[in-house]
């Protein structure tokens, strides 16, 4: 081992602006740090949870529903499409486009600042009437819209509804008890507004690191988790970071050119996974959002030390 993880943690916790910092070594089953158990809005880490949940649905449905599932036939009765120029694109939209932010929009939709200005009961129609500029699958634009529509779709596909399905088949299986997940209208926000603790985030990280397993229980097909962690869309070639650079996007998660897998939410919430070292780093921030960039710097430094730099 090229690094002393306890020494790295001791230095990091003394200097970080994060409200909580956990480092988990899967090889030795050692957790460094004291969980604070405070639930907070995980922001975009909710997208990672939604991606995992859909992977469970694929398996539970014997692949009747999958990444190639078209969304229009299931949402058609809920839609009023006035922008007829969109219809050609809408009929081509598949679940994989929702999960990879490649629906074809030229700008982000349903971000936090937008929601108060839109009738929440009409968000699906609003979104699918908003001009789609590109063929689905050809253009990446990070947004909240795909994951909101995914939550609407899952409500249609499931008799029990998306939240109940996720609670029964994911949260309940890993010891997350009835977490709060806010709704936009009658559907889960999907892309955000999921309230979890730092220890809950660590559990999500373990599922990803262990390729769909949690403490020996198979929750998600390993091939699906591998697909989540594989670059599907290349998003950026420039970053100040080496290990947590936002170079590519899989299914609900980012992958850097250095192979670090990470989910990140606005404000400093992060799950960073080092597959080779089998280490998970979790940060949360219930304080000043201006600390977000400093927290990212902290995680980058921790990973650099682990990597021996």
C-alpha cells in the first residue's frame, strides 16, 4: 500500500469545509469518520439513485422495460403536444436518452430556479413542448428534465408508483428508512429533492463499488452497474481537476479520464469511488454553499494522496 489512509483522513478532516467527510476502505472494511446522520437535499445525487432504481426495474420486469424502451406510448395520454415540430423527436425518445441527458435540448430544463415559475402539474407537457433542437442521442446537455420524466414514466409502468417501488426494492433493502423525496406535482422530482444522510450516501456508493450488491445481497444486475460506470457520453475535455474532472457521463454518474466514478450534487455533496483501490469518499455540506468548490478541492487532494501523488 502506497498510502496511509488514516493519516490522509486526519489531515483532510482537520482542513475540510465539508460538514461530513467519510472515507471507506472496502478491502479492509474500515470506515474513517463519524457519520452525522443528518438528512439533507442530495441535489443531483438523486439522479444516481434514479438510475440504480431503473436498473432494478429492468431486472424485476425480466427486461420488458429496458434502456431501449420508448417513452411516448406510456406518456401519450398525459401530454398535450402543441409544438408539433417536437413530435418527431418525442416519438424517438428512449429511457437511455433520459438517463444520459441526450434528449436533444439545447439548454437545461427544470432546474431549481425554473420550477416556481411553472405549473408543477403540467411539467411533462411543458418539457416536451419545449423546443428539442437535436436528434435524441446526439447532443449532451446536463439537465433535470430527463430524470423528472423518468419518474413520471416509472409511475406509469408500476402499479405501486415510483417512490413505493424504490423504497421497497432499494431503500428498504439497505436500511434507509422512508427517506423524504419531494414531488413536483404528483411525481417525484427525480433529479433532485431526495433527502439522505452521509451514511445513506455511503450505502449507495457501496452498491456501485460492489457491482450491484450490498452486504452480499444482489440488488441490481452487475452488467447494469458496469454500464452505469462506463463512459457513454463525453462531456468535457477541460477541467482544473485530474481525478474528479467531469469528462464523461454514464447512466446517472460521472467518470473522469482517470477512472474515478463520482456522483455530485450542487453545494458540495459527493460520492467519489476509486474502483482500483476499492475506496469510497463521501462529503456533505449543510453549511455555506460557497464552500462547494473548496470541498471539491479537498476531495481531489485526498484522491491525489491515495494515488501517491
